[in-house]
């Protein structure tokens, strides 16, 4: 099978984007790559996951999204 890739984009503040990346990097830094790009609305955090196995791609994306969601929710509660 050819390699498949999935991408998720998040738009927000730069400090929060850094916190989000710092929260997932220790788990498995070789499973994904990311870019933080400045845009008019702040920054765009793009996370890229690739794999030759669709099941592994999905599992990795699920893990990353669950972690990002938990961290974003926690950071939101601290800011409010």
C-alpha cells in the first residue's frame, strides 16, 4: 500500500499552539510532524500524520486529537 497522510489544522493564539504541541510531543514524536504558521487570526497549527497502514493512521490521529482536545479544554478553563 502507498503511504496515506492525514492533516489537522487548528487556528488560535501562538502560546496555546505551542502548549498543544508540547503536550503531544513526548508521547511519540516520530509519529507526526507539525508546522506553526502565522496568519491574520493568530497562528495556524498543522499536524501531519502518515502511515502505510490506515488503521495505524487512524489510531494515531485519534490519540492526537483526544490529547489536543483535553489540553485545549484545560487551557480554556485556566484562562476563563
